[in-house]
C-alpha cells in the first residue's frame, strides 16, 4: 500500500522502508551482497594463484583448482551484481583480485617489494573503499 511505495514527482514509484526493522533488514541484505563480493574477490586471488602453480595448466590438480575457483568467483560476482551496480561490483572484484594477487606474489613468489609498488597497492584499497562509500546502494 501507500506505506511501502511513494510516488515521485515524475510519476515513478520508489520503495521506502515503512519501519526501522525494514530498513535494518535492507542494510543486512546489502551487507550480505558486499560480503559475497569480497568472497568473490578472494576466490579470484585463489584462482590466479592456482594458475601460477599450475605451470601453464600442465599440473592437473592446480589446473582443476583454477577452473573450479574461477567458476565460483564468477558465480559469486554474478550474485553480488544483482544488488550492487555492475561497474562498482566489477571494479571492487578486480581490485581485490589485483591487490590480493600482488600481495600473494610478494609474500610467496618473491615478486618485487618496492616502496612505490606497495604505495600504489594501498591506493587501490583506498579507491575500493571510496567506491563502496560512493555506491548508489549506500544512498538508499
């Protein structure tokens, strides 16, 4: 009824929370989608690591792990993008994957650890937090 829908001036209906409990449920639901997106990004870190360990997909165990984790990662991204705008979800997903993979490379594969590399990796984290704070979902 009227308590759940309000007509905007342009004639488009927008949903508003009728009760504080409904608003809290919306916030929990939004948080769930962000956690799913973070999990998708972590799976991306895992599948890129498996790709490295698969030695060009020649080590079958790591190659299978790469394929399975990539499917899980893309599936979770698909779920998260149902509630989070696609551009934001994709940017955060790739950012988590890029940051995590770079850190894994530094820690376990002896990739270079220069000041500027670490500085810009930290900048990626700041940008992902900014996307979360500026996402249209945060305004709802």
